[in-house]
């Protein structure tokens, strides 16, 4: 027996089927939180965004028309909520405090890796919005350029252009960060 498609589930949700909604949530909630966390940089905000996106799916189900794949439509909702969250004034919660260092012998290597990861996340966060979305969709979410183009409402070549520009910006900003770090040792 085959699993129901997202579109089948949406039809059931439109009729008020809570079980179908739970199945759809199981399929998309974790990925939505992960995407939003990478976009907005806050786990708490990411969970709120994913929850709001799923709530919007529930509310819009009776009006939903399968003009595009459900996943494409859902990611557009998540991206719009992420963009709205980034426009608000930032609230630094407990996530900003960072994590305590691991006292294990290789704690220094772990700290260096955390610094590199933070530098990458900061560089991605500094990208223009469409470049950031293209990077997150293709590299972190693993979507093809064609699927990312569909989500962004652009062409494949448009996504490729965004990716080229984003990678160039990331190389420049990460290269500058490395040079600054090397200058501190001298």
C-alpha cells in the first residue's frame, strides 16, 4: 500500500481530517525547523516559524489548489515567514549565549570547528535574502536547482546566478575573516 501523496493529504485536511494533518506535519515539521534555524539563526524563532507555517497550511487547506507541488508551496510559506522574522528587531535569547566548552582533550578542536561554523552561518546570514534562500535550499536542504527555482519563482539560470554571487560573497567574507584571525596571532 502506497503512502498518500502530499496532495492527497491536503484534500483530506481540507475536509477536516486531523490524522492527515499529523502525517503532513511529520513529513515537514523537522525540515521546516532546520531550514528556518539556518535562515534566522535562532532555534526558538525557527520552531515558531515552522509552527506558524503548519498552522497556515491547516487554515488554507480548504482554499488550496495544487497549482504547484505541496512542498514548493509550503517552502514559500516558510521562506516568507523567515523573511518577516528577519525584518523584526532581533531578540537575543539564550541561544546567543553559546554552549559551554567541552573539557575533553580535543575541546580546542571543537571550539575551532564551532568558530568556523559560526563564521559560515554569519556569512550566510549576511547575504542578500534571495542569495541566502538559494544557498539554503540547494546546499542545506539538498534541493535541485530546478526545485529551488520553482520555490523562488524564478528560472534555473536565475538560481545559478544567485548561487554564483552567493559563493563569491561567501569566499570573500570567509577569506577576510581568516585573515583577521591570522592577524590576531602575529
